C-alpha cells in the first residue's frame, strides 16, 4: 500500500470520526433531535389535530381528558421512542382533542425518576409536544402540603420551584446541548408564566373557588414519602408543597421556549411532628384526587378557554 492510499484511508477514518462526533454532539441525553422529530411525525401522520396546548395530568387527575371533544388517543406503548408510565393513577395515553375551544394534547399520566427512567427520558414527551406545535404547557400533580395554612383538597398554583435532584446533579438538560432545541443556559427565574398565573387566579375567583392558592413546589425523586426531618428541611428552604414530578418537564418546556402553567392538588399533609401517628400513602393521594378532580378540570378548562392564543392563523 503506497503513501497516497494510506493518507486516503486516514482521511476516510477522520471523516468517519468527525461524523460520529457530530452525531454524538446532537444527543440530548439518550435521544437526538431527529428522534423527537420522528415521534412527532408519527403522531401527526395519524391525527388531524395540530395542538396549541399541551396538558400533563398527574396522579388521579387523568379525568381531564373526559372534558375533550373530538378525541383521538394513542397508548404510550404504541408511540415510537415514548416512555411508558407504570405508576398507579396514570393511564399511559396521549390524547388529542378540543378543550375550551383550543386544540390540545393531553398526557394521561406521566413517567417519573422512581420508575427507573433517567431524567432526560422524563422530558422526551415535552419535546415532542413542541414539535407537534404546542406553545403552552399546563402541568398538574398531586403534592404533599408543607405549608401549615394548606388543607387537603387545596389547589396551589406554582409560582416557583426548588429542584433538589438538580442541585445534586440530576438535571434533564445535562449533556451536549442541541441549539435547535434551546439555548445552553436557560433562565428559570420566570419558569411559571406570570400572566397565566394571574389569569388562573381570576378564573378561580369567578368560579368561587376559595381553595386556590399560590406556592413554591419542591421536587424529590421518590418513591419514598419524606421523613419528618426532610419535611422540616424543605419548609426551611421555603417550600409550600412537595412531590415527585413536574419540575423536569417545566425545565424542558422552558428550554424549548414554551410558556408554562402548573398546579398542585394537595392530596395529603406532610408529617412534620415526630409524635404524629399519620402516615402518607398512595391510596390517600388517589382518593383526594378523585374527590377534587372535577374542580381542577373545571378550572383548567376555563383557563384554556380564556388564555390568549399565540398562534398566528
């Protein structure tokens, strides 16, 4: 083999390495921009809906999809690349339809880190929402109350969050950043849209809901409910309620440039007294969700109806 042949082969190897490097650089966690596009294309080829609003239904709150008209539904397991929900109270369906006069796509259940998913996989559905055409994300969850003025059944609008897993190195935006998805360092000082929060308070007042409040949500990975000392620590940090979801999705949505509204249903009060006999349990969470779900569905429906559209017709 002569020198020209060797140089040519070295050049081919370098080109292959450069292509591999470029492919790697486009990965956000374990998937690429092209993976998100492929999933969105799969769905868009099978539904007539182009959604403007994406709604994530938390534990026991999946009944919101019953408010949709002109429904088209897909099981998560039938959607390429989509994570599958295994948590109680999460049906695991992506549902398209009309709510409050706007075209929506609803996640009837989400996935969590405690199910074994890495944080980047949790937010894949949110990325897909962006590629489907979604401009606004509404996230709901079941949460434990830390604020002593809260009661079971209260609905709390998120005005901020504390990302405990993120502070410990578990951030869904870690890894190479693809600028087509969003900037390297997204700001989260206004993670929760101020205008949507104001509108939700207006809607709740019009509905006569005196159990709607605003607060700070702290996320932890679960699946264990918190210890007494952990609850006391979170209260000291300034949190009003705690749960095992939502924050990674909010971060990905803001990274993609979508506006966000989020609301917690206080399904139980956290135990902050060592002498208390109260023990948090999943059944309590789901039961409170069932009791208050219709009120949350009504508020979300009216919020969607009244929110200004950002789509250009």
